[in-house]
C-alpha cells in the first residue's frame, strides 16, 4: 500500500492556504505552519480577477467568492478634480474576461480557504525553518519549536522577505524598494454614494471601492523616500488628498488614525532562476513579489498554488509554467507604476490626454491592462488551458 504523501506549507496567507487546499484535494496530508498567533490578516481588501476565480473553481470555491462581487454599474479612472479620463462598467469587464472582478476583505477569503482544510491542518504561532530542501532520494525537513517535520513537498509561502527563498537562492539580491508607499483603509462611510474608481494625480493615486458588506475600501499611494512614517497617518492622507474629488474627503472624515495602514512597497526586480529547489516550491510574494498597480499579487499567488498542486510530482514543470508568466506580469506592474505615479507635470498632462483619447477609441485602459492576465485558465478541470501545459510530463 502506497503511503500518503505529506506537504508542509510555510505561511498561512492566501497563497499558502490555497496551495494547502489544492494539495489536500490531491490526496496529500497537509500541514500549514503560520508564525503569527492567528490567521486573521491585517485589515485590507483584495481584488480577485477572473483568472484567480477560475483557479479557485478548481478547489470548489470560485462561485462562493463570485457571489461577493459588489461592483455594479460604472467605474473607471479620474483626475483629482473629478474629471473622468476613462470609464468602464462591471458588465463590460465580465464580458471581456468571462467573469466578474470581485473585491473582498482578505479575512473573508482566508476564512473560506481555511474551511477547505481538515481540522488540525493549520498550526498558528508556529515558527518554521527550512533545515534541508531534500532531493529525489530524501525528504525535505522543516524545523519547528516542537521538532522537525519531514515532507515530500514543502511549499514556501512566507512572503516578500521569505527566509526560505534566501536559503534556496542565497546569491539572489532579494526585493528592492519600488519607489512609493501605500495607505489602506476598510471602514463604513455613512451616506457615501459613488462609482468605483481609481484617481491618478502627479506622483499620487487614490482608489475608492464598495465592498459587499457595506464598507468602503480605499487605498492611496505616493512617491516618497523609503522608511517614512507620520505620527498621524490619517492627517498625512488629509494633507495629501484632502482636496481631491468626492468621496475622498468623506472617506477621510470617516476614518480614524488607527484605521489607516501604511506600508512601503517592494518588489523582486531580478527574477529568480527557478521557483523550486529539491522538494521545495516557492509561491506568491516569496517567488515574484510585484507592485500592487495591477492588483495581481494575490491573484498570481492563487494561480501558483493551483498549478503547483497540478505539478506537485514534478516541480521543474511548475517552474516552467509559472516563472515566465509571473515575470511578465510583474514587469507589467512595474511599468504601470511608472505611468500612474508619474511626477513630471508636463508628462502628467500628456498622460491624461492620451488616456482620455484611448478611452474614446476603444475599451478603457482599465480593461486593456488585464488582457493576457485575466483570461488565464488553469491547467486542470474545469478549464484545462493548453497555455499552461508547458513543461508537463
């Protein structure tokens, strides 16, 4: 009788939990090790595009998440004064990519993913260290305070500052500062009535979007030196964005200082040589951290997880499929960051005029930026895309 294979997942975020759920469905015995005391993520939302929703279909979760879609009617891109540069709507997006865009709180997605795992699979407050990546003839070993675990597969989902990545690829330079910082809030905004939008200024952006639960998700980004922090981040946002169009002032009026999260943005500029070594595979930010300008960080982690489960017996095939795609998406995210956070005043005028002209001539830039990304399909049923069969054995 063949022994059940064991997978150890280091990191209980979206990528790690998706991988755990997908591997569990493949019949592996899964253990998730999360160093935090709970799986509750820092309060922010995540946007899931049709590519990630199709990936979640593979583990039976896609429709549950689609039901959380809140974007209805118009949306698009604006100037700080409120002028629309480019408009789109939920129906056009769904028609173009075969499904909706869904914005939901990260905690909601974490809860749905955890529900796909057997009891006892997740261990919190569990520091983990890769002791041995293993090879064809021996298992990998993961060291924890309670002792070592042997695994047929280790999934490194330990984030942008991945210790596992540094162990596997010690000569890689790691992440670099992307040149801007971000703020995020998820709060109720009484009486707020607005169309979902992102606003581009000079070296600054703002986005405001409704959630299905009635709260508002707002985010901002600004070009600024790394490491900066304000004593009161709400006051900092008010200084930078307080005179922007509705509903920005209303969101800032409803927010408390403790509601505002601020983080510098980093990304992996030099692609890794592979997403695996020995019996260890990297997923999500540990493999290909990217700026959030396409909203694809979590989406690509979900894709990684589903493809990894498909190729769990052949990690070279996983690398062959995922490295080219995620490298291309990450590079596009960097390009978009340079465009929407442009600081040159004359360049901003030209940019805005070009965006308005392009929008009149065809699909909104918002939709065009997802071409080749949102139409991805997973390599296993129910979609089984030929595009992701590269490297199959």
